[in-house]
C-alpha cells in the first residue's frame, strides 16, 4: 500500500492564532467581526507515493 498524500497542519501556529483572537475578543468585550479576522496559515501538501506516477508507466 503506498503512503498517502496528506496536508501538513501548523498545529502550534493554529493554537497561537486562536489564543490571540480569543484574547482580542475578551479585550473588546466579546466583539468579533470575522471579516476583520481572516487568517491564512500555510498548509503544504506532503506528497507521498499515492500521487506519484507508477514506475511501470515511466518504463514504457
């Protein structure tokens, strides 16, 4: 069975960002505007054998 391709999740960064947003909500008495708090974090693809071209195809 080939290794499955997955996403690398930045768990520590996600936790830190969540705490910062929560602390901001507490500081602002619960006010939270999602449009002002869009966060994009890197989630690179970890390519494994499940997405590689089989060697039989390359040999032909």
